[in-house]
C-alpha cells in the first residue's frame, strides 16, 4: 500500500472499479498487519513461557 489514505469524499468521486481497487488494497493491508502482529504476539508469548527464570 502506498501509505496514503483516501477520504470517503475523494473516493465517492471515483469510478466504482477504482473504489473497489482501493478498498481491496486496504483490506489486504489490514489482513497482512493483523497476521504480522498475531505472529509477533504468539512468538513473544512462546518465548515468555519457555524462559526459565531462576529467582535469587
């Protein structure tokens, strides 16, 4: 994704196909980000549970 977010006002003036392309790109980016952070959280959780802490 380009990093630019189009406002609803801008998108309403675009043809339907162009609007659909932008919404699809935004959805794909959201899915990618959700998967990325899910894997990061699961990895951190796994490292925390595997870590054996020896208290002094």
